[in-house]
C-alpha cells in the first residue's frame, strides 16, 4: 500500500498526524504516485475545484483511492477533530459508520426538537465557495437565498461566513433567535440540529442530510460523528484502518 498526501503542513491541518496514521496501518509514503489499484491512496484537503480536483479525478480514473480531509463538522475546541471521507467532502463522499456512540464523546447535549419552529426568523448562513465543482457554493448563494425568502414574506437574518466577515455575535446566539436555518452545506447546520432547529440545505449533499426530526437527527448525528476523528486517533491510524476494514467487507 502506498500513499501520497497533499495536505499542507502544520499548524492548521495536522499534516504530520495524517502521515503517522497512514504509516501505522502499513502505507509507504511517497512524494508522487501513479496508482495501481484501490490500495494506493491520495489524500487531499477539500478536493478544491481546479487543478487539485483534476488531479483527484485522474487518480480515481487510474483506480486509486482518494481520501478527503476537511475541518470537523462539530467540535468543542477548534482544530482538534478533522473530517475524513473517501472521494468527496461535506457529505458527498463515503465514511465508515460503526455501532459505537461517538457523538456523546463530543460533549454536546441535544436540545428539545422543534421549540424554535414558531415565531422566529430564518437564519441564512453564508459560505466561501471552497471545495469541489459539485460541492462548492455558487457565488452569492446566501444573498440570493435571502432574496427568495423575502419574496415569500419570510423574515430572515443573513449571517456571513466568519472566514470572510467577523461575526458580531456568536453563532449559538443567532441560533437561539431563529425558527429555521438555511445553509448550502455548512457545519452551522450540524449545530442547528443539536439545538433542535430545522435545517434547509441547498447543496446536492450534506453531512447531516435527512436529519430534520427528533429521531432523524439522532441517526444523522450518529453518521456525522463517525465521519470525523480526533487528531490523536488520526495519528494512530484508526480512521484509515476503519476505511480499509469496511471497504474490504463491502468488496470494493
């Protein structure tokens, strides 16, 4: 098994943890790689549209496995967990799901479902158009969504992405005042489900899609929690071993 990683160096993306974890499960790390089969991996951050996505598509066309890493969907402390999936990011790929409870370990308490459904405005959460051609948000998506809500007579608040504009108030405070959340495919929606708030996503995929409802969100959050890993687990190779194990059982 061979692997090539295109994740940038520290401090933000824990590149060394990925390298250690890959080696622990038996991969030989190389600087470049023409895959000979699915046992050869290429690791990308977000599968960004353009040259990086073209490289990922070529790697898969030759039979290799593309692993996508990105920031975690839900975590108490920033840059401690990272999402890992096969092929695509933000729910457009595949992640192994096990029976164990990983959500509770994240330290979040589920609020009662639906208490926000009456009386508040809709919170529209902007994104930065980062990711694959399929999954990056269209230019002006948040503003156009807000316009559609206004045309329907629905009250709304537009919250721009914190990577572009420093928010005036924390997300959790914005959520407490709304009756629903509109996202493209944002992690804001994951916290919204935890808070018991209905989420409307516009992207072709979302990591917690079909999660509206008391029972539905539990299944969605369970899947989500198995798609992200603490950097110490990554350094141990745990998510990579899980991917290899479940893909083998599925006869990929």
